[in-house]
């Protein structure tokens, strides 16, 4: 079922775990995704660690609004290999909570259990974690959340459990099967009709297993459209997995809105720029080279850009070689060491984002640029990665006057 509600206020943790609605599911997913950032390796795991640190992946005010104690953001929670055996962990959860054998373990990892114990256990382990700040409570929370009735919650839990493991192999009979089931949760999520679930699952899966076959259908060629003499001053750039999406193409809702209400010179030709939408630094680098050549080939002088997600990072790379007028970055995952404006060659940079974007959490990028030369427009919307390119959101929150 689509998440039809625009979340203007999250449910606080742990209260969200006792509720059953769209806002509760998204609030739970936000905390579960954030949990994966908190793990740090023991000396045994340290050499296998690949994920770069993000000291402020989420602004403190967002954590506070979600009910996460401020000191949690400064933690690094050690986890040892022996504690990562998922099947063993679930068996322990059943025993320590006096549950009948098979209450959880009798269901395959990643399959929902429509039972009261799941929400009660989620609440218990969250409260326990806030009290003693230990890896075991957090891992138990993730383990029981893998059986939540909402797919977004299951996907978020799988992302952070896989990040806790982070490629380490544990020689145990159940380990490989457990990891395969966690990956299958993400693979199934990539086929979800709910865009938020699809993008969270695909982003995490591509980050963890970039060659997984479930990602292939998301990289198809678009159907070209567009008529008449193209305008030559601004462009809309799609993000990861969005090559075939209609919103950014002529006739699509966002393109039409920008054309009619924001910038009548937005490029509408059938030869408009598009890129693979692949989730990798290499795909973005190639796209930036292609975009640079495209702009130069058209003879465009300081075009404006409206760029979403990692499409914004494509534009940031291209800005190293081309002059840009106005750069509007929509829900851009911040990776400052790789993608950053060339301030000497851009007139204006605006970041439009939501609070605690779930897809950016799955990407493990930063939520904000936090730079005085980048104008930040924080929408009063939570979690939704697509909201910054939705016309209704632009109208409701008067975005055109803030870019």
C-alpha cells in the first residue's frame, strides 16, 4: 500500500514501535536505518571495514525530533563476530522472552509475523538500548524488526544488520544462509510498487552488492519524448534508478510544473540529457563527462540545473568543468570528499531537502551540506526522498521563492 500521507511530524522512538500506521512505519525505518551507522568494528573486524565515517549523517535537531538521545549520535558501538549469528540470536530472543519455540524462528528471516510480540519486543529492545547503549540490544531490535508486517521496516532492519556484518565471513553453519536471506529482503524490495521501499532497498543493495541481478531492471532505457524547438537555459537531471521515470521528462509532472510555473526555458527537446542512473561513483563520473560534453556541444552558457538525488552529484562533478548559473540540488546525498560545488564557477547553489531522508540514510551519505555558500531549504516533510521533485510540495511550501 502506498505511503499516501505526507509526514510533517514523525512519531518519536520508542513510541512508534507500538503503533501501526504509515507514519509509524516510516519513523521506525528511520531509526533502524540510523542504527546501522552506530556500529563500529572490534579490532577483529576493523581491517574489513569499508564504509567511510559520517560524523553528522543526520542533523542533531532531526535526531531530537525522532526521540533519539543526543549522545547516541556520538557513539561507536562495538560488535564482535560471535554476536552477529542471526539464527542463534533469534533463538536466544525466544528463550529470554519465554516465547514458545518457533514463535519467531519458525518463520523464515524476512517473512512478516502478524503478532503482538514483534512490536512489544521492538519497544523492549529500544528502551533497553537507550538505557545501556549496548550492541546486543540494538542487534536484537534489528532481528525482530526483520519480521515486521511492513516491508519498509523489514528492509531498513536488513540494511543495518548487513552493515553491522559489513562483509565479514563467520565460519558457522547458519551464517551464509542468514546473509542470503537478508540480501533477499533487499532484492524483493527493489521490485516494490511503493517508490520509497524500492529506492531504500535498491540503494542499499547497490552499495553492498553492486552486481546483484535484482538491480538490472532498474537501469532500462527511457522512452524519449519532447517536441518543438528546445529551450536552452535550464535542465532537469534525474537521479539513481530514475532513467525511465516520467516526472523529469517532457510531459512529466515535475517537468511540466517547472516549465509552466518556475522556468519557461527548461530544456524540452527529445535529445535532452539523460544518464544510466547507475549506483556507483563510476556511473556518476561517466555521466558528468557526458553532461559536460552535452552542454558544450549545445553551446549553453551557464545553464541552470534542477537535479535530484545522485543526479545532483553528477551536476556537482560537471561543475568542475562547466560554468553553471543556478544549481538546485534536490535531496542530494552529501559526500563532501567526492562531490562538491566549484564555487568559482557557479552563481547560486540551493539545497532542497526533507528531514531524515530514508534513501540518503540507506546510502550512508550526509543529509545536509552545512556550508555558508549553499542556501538550504529544509522542507517541513520527513523521510520522503521523492518529495523535493513533487509539484504539490513545491506549491504547498512555496519552494520557487526560496531557490
